[in-house]
């Protein structure tokens, strides 16, 4: 087991924030993770699983032992009359995996093309885009318990997926309450390292086209029945047009979740701001476009130090070069305050602040 010390993490987070891991271990297999957990020196220390760092804000050097997930591999596990079940190692790049599935003829992940990050990080925040969420295609995942080293498998219900949410974002109850046998279904933040994820891609494939931007592409290109590859290309084009490429401009995708309000709250806001972008949900509540709220408060293109609000999408905070995590969070708090003062809504950040 090789423990690297004082490892620069700037290239390991998509906001490109300068920070160091005091200790970092690259894990390429279940056994590598288990070796860390079993180590008398490292096993007892707090640990942080790091994938592509696409949903993290580093606000200083990282004291927990960083487990850099480099578990690779992708394969067809099973084909039934109802679905292809495909599996990928947690360290695989998400977009490369989506591209590979389509090349193999396993359609179904195309709406989630070009989302930055790794396969292992995808279930943590139940990534989603253009009318599809990871949970719609999820089959199961394997993980290692970072306290006991035991391997376990979780199915969808045990992951408690919600909008940009899962069991992996919630802290575990105190150790006295939790035992090995009860690990499944409880808060697993910091407790589980995801090693492999399996997806169930339904047969026959059906396009998911409800989202306005995709519908626009369909009409523009005069396409009656798009293929999965066409939708993949449309999603890539839409994302490239309005979202910054993290390889060029540091960012962590949408920085806040789209908030949900009651119909009464929404009616109240509409009375004051008739143009507010909102969507009625099947449960009777209303989702508001956080990007619109931030935009309406005049934040587009503004900066705090070297952290800024992206010119083409106000929901995306960017590193204009040399931003610290502190600057990003100061900007995020200033945005929260002005949105709260104008609309009475407290925006909730999407990324994990470390
Ligand atoms: N809008 C503005 N001004 C802005 C930004 C947005 O008026 O500065 C308006 C847009 O015109 C649009 C509405 O707000 O009418 C929604 O914008 P958009 O279609 O870009 O989607 P979003 O709600 O901002 C969500 C996800 C994205 C995902 C897209 C497409 C969240 C927090 N974000 O963004 O996910 O790609 O929908 O499905 O749910 C991510 O999570 O990192 C992410 C990029």
C-alpha cells in the first residue's frame, strides 16, 4: 500500500481549487480499499473517497486520508428480454462510459451525456439531466464498508435516491445505533466507498424527449423518431453551448439545487415576478429554476475575488483563475442572501464542501 504525502489536488477537482491531500492512497480494486481499512496505521483515520472531484469544493488542505478511486472496467453483465445490465468500475469517467454504452448498442444513458465526474460519484448525488436521472437506469452497486472492510451490494430502494440526493450524502447515526447488520439504508456519508455500479437499460429502448431544449432540437432538425445517438449528440451540443467545459474553466456544474415550493408560495412569487421559470410537479409542489432566481438578482457575470457566476448560466459558479474554496463559498453565500432577501427562498448548494 503506497501512501503519498502532500499531494496537490488542483487537477483532481473540476473547480481547479488549489489544495493538498495530507495523505492519498490510489485504490484500483476492492482489495486495495480493504488493505487501507485493515491497516493499523491508516484504518482508524477518517477517509474521503475522491472520484473526479466534480461535485466538491475544497476549502483548505484535506486532512482525512484521500482514497483516490481508480477502479476501472466496463462490461455487459446480462442481457434479458427486458434489459441490458451493464457495469462499470467506480473510477471510469462517466461520459466515456456513456459513450461506450452507445457504441455497444446499449441505449438509455444518452440524456446524461457529458456530465463531468466518475461512475462511482454518479449515484452519490443521483446525477440527472434532460429529463432523466441516474435512478431511472440504476440496477445496483457494490461498495466497501470503510469501517469494517466488508463488501456489500445495494439496490435502488436501499440507496434512497432523491433529487440530487442519496443515502451517500447523509451522515450515519452514532456508532452505538449502527451495527454491521444494519448498514443498508442508513446514512452512509463517509462510511461507504462505491466500487462498481450496474445499470439496467430497458429494452426496447424509448427516447426521453420531454425536456424543452431537446424538443426544440427535434423540431429544428425535423426529426420524427430520433435515435439514441442523435439524442446523445443533441445533449452534447446543448451542454457545450451553455455550460463551461471544466477542462477550460473550473466549475462544479450547477452549484445549487432547484428549490421546491408550495403552490401558494409560487403564486405569491408570480404575483411579484410573473416571468419566474417554474415547473409543476406530480406531487402538487412547484420546482423553481434556481438559475433564473440568481439571474433575476443580477448575479450573472459577477465575481467575488477570483470566483464568478458564469455568463451563460447563473447556476454555475466558475473559477476565473486562482480562486480559493473560501472565495467560492463567500460568493455562494452572497448569492444565497440576495435570493433569500428578494424571494424568501434559501438555495441549497449541490456540491459537498470539504
Ligand atoms: N435560466 C435563466 N437564467 C440563468 C439560468 C437559467 O433564466 O442564468 C432559466 C433558463 O432559461 C431555463 C431555466 O432557468 O428556463 C432552467 O435552466 P436550464 O434548462 O439550464 O436547467 P437548470 O434547471 O438550470 C438543471 C440541472 C442541470 C441539468 C439541466 C438540464 C439542477 C440543479 N441542474 O439545470 O444539471 O444539466 O437541468 O437537465 O437540477 C448539474 O446538476 O450539475 C447540472 C448541470
